[in-house]
């Protein structure tokens, strides 16, 4: 049975988060000289075009939803709780796909449609399902094989677009 976090540990986590955010804000403020956003190199035209695409927005929306859900779980459970592990796994997949979209050339940004974003999200859901099945069965199990084939079908469709 998963171990619940005590009220003292919740307070400790809250304090550490507040301390981290305070340090981050101080560093950010110091980097800007107190004048707004930190000095960063200007994003490439590839990143600008990709970040403004419907596909990126769809994936970012899902990433934000999962991050919020993860924060809710972390108030009551440890990192070892199965749902926390699953959410972290899915977030990692989302980040990889976001980086993949950011690598698309600006000239190909028209390919980054809402439909592509939905294909990517569905593929990630299927990859999560494979990950969960692998906890119960080996890779030779028919359910695992079938789930892997579904992932391959979606990946092929994504590659066809990109």
C-alpha cells in the first residue's frame, strides 16, 4: 500500500518549494538587473514558428494538465506511488515530443497542425499503456505486442507528416 506523507512532510515540501521559488526569483531578478525578463539569446526562427503552432499548443496543454495533476498527487504521496511514476513517465514522453516539434524547420511549420498534435498525444497515451502492460507481462505477451503495434502505427503516421 502506498505510503502517505505526513502533515509535517507536506509542510517541509511546501517550505522547500517556496525556498526554491524564492531563490529562482532572486536569481532571475539579479540577472535582469531588476528590469523584467532575464537576458536570453533570441530564439531561433525554428523555435518561434514551432512554439506558435497548433501541435505544440496541444502538447503544451496536455503537459500542463499532467504537471498540475502530478502536483496534486505529490501533496499526498511519495515519488514511489504508482500514479506519480506514471505521470512522470508520461511527462517525459511529452517533453521529448515537444523537443521534436521545436526541431522542425521554420519552412516546415505548416505541418505542425492540430491533427498532428492529437496524433502525438494519442501515441503518448499508447506508449503509456505499453509501459503499464510491461509491468505485468513480458514483451512476448500478445497484449504487449498488440499495444506496441498500435504505437508503431501512430509513429508511422507522425513520420509521414513530418
